[in-house]
C-alpha cells in the first residue's frame, strides 16, 4: 500500500528532526553542500535526509516534491524490491530498467536538486538513469562488480559512464559486496539449503539442525580492509579517483570487514590508501570532497533546469498505463 510507504517515510523524516532537536551539540541539519561544510566546521555531524527506495513517493511526483520541501536531498530509486517504475538488482526484472514514469522521476529529481542514488538498482536501471539524468548521480553504498561479483555492485561499463556523468561511487563495507570469498560462501550455503529442501522425508526441524551443522563446519570467511581498498583501486582504474567516495553502510550491517569495525577505524583506511600511494588530495577527495562536488553540481543543475521548466504534472497512469 503506497500510502503506508509515504506515511512511514514521513515518520522517519520526523525522527531525524527530533534527533537534531534533542542532540543539537552533535547533529546539524544539512540541506546543501555549504551546510555540510558549515556543520563540519562546527565539529558537528551534518545530518542529511534521504529516502532509501522509490516506494517512498507512492508513484507521485507531487509527493516527491513534498519530501524535497521536508528536507530530503537524495533518493535511492529502489531498495531490495522493484518499484512499479524501476527494477531492483535483487528482484526479477519487470520494467527492464526505468519505465517512462521512472525516467520522469529522474528528471524531476534533477529539477528539484535531489541526488539520484543508484545503489540497489539493476544494471539496466543504472544505464537508463544515466541516459535520463541531467546531473551527476551517486551510488551511496556500492562497490566494484569486477572485484566481487555481487548484484549490488557496479559493472565496469557503468563505472565508465559514471566518469562521463561526473558522478561518484561510494564504496561499501558490506562483506558480501567486498569479498568474493564471502559471496562464494553464501552461494554454497544456499545450495546446501536447496539440497536439504529437496529431500522429501526430512522435517523442517531436522533441516534446521543440518544447516546449523554445515555452518559450524563452514565458518563465514572474513572480509578485510585491504579488500575494500582493492575496490577503491579498481574504481580509480576504470572511472578515476574523482569518482570515488565512501559509503560504509555501518548502519545497515551486522558483520564488518576486519580492520573496519566502526567509524573509529577510518584512519586505518586512510593509512592503507597512503600505503598504496594515493596523494593527500586524492584521499581528501575520496573521503568527502568528491561527494560535495556532486552535491554542488546537482544544486547548480537544478537552478538551470528550473529556468527551463516547471514542476512535472506527469502521472504514472498516463505514462505507464498503471498505478496503485
């Protein structure tokens, strides 16, 4: 029900404002790149509001605009499941990228000055978004598919297009996005579960016991800080150092790479990049300046686009022939 998605998103935005009000010495609302730098200069955490999944807008560009007015400055087009107008990388394709309405969502985000976040979306959705956008895009928490073959990571042909677009891929610390060994482990575990499910005479309880035995004798491999740096290296080779950021996803993971246990370990990643002969300028760009540049370019594009056109009145029913 799209109305539930919209109200849940509003409650989450309300929570952000309440956290900022309750802890003003720690958090500061940031609606643009300049406000991010101001918060940082005051020793505070710049609190940006974003939406992880286009389901939040309930198939309505008017709702998208209202969320922008409430402070939302980026939106991931999908989360783990498709929306009616865009395919997720972890769901069966329906639109095979963006629908006509999906392309209009991207254009309206450009007009507003909202970052188009392509983490979680399918490669076809990535490509369609890059075809449609009039401003740089971001991948808020994704890594390089050539290094670890997970659907949440970014293929090389898309990395090349991100360089042309001016966008940024923010490398994630999620072990199954970082390490091919971790990916292989979960594939083997999945195969074992399927094998047990195919045995007609085994009960669910017994299958659970067998899976536990398998896990006990096959521990999850560790992802490492060095592997995270390998993703940074690869994106530098394919797209360039100006198109790399950090998107740990610490708030969304239960397992972390060895050496990157929490935010206090960021200096260890910096040290690894120094060891790999990244310049101080490159490291500063990776740690934040690249993303701030993209934010500024998105803001500038919005100012230009708003002189050319007003708010889109397009409806999903008209463009795609579907709706709720």
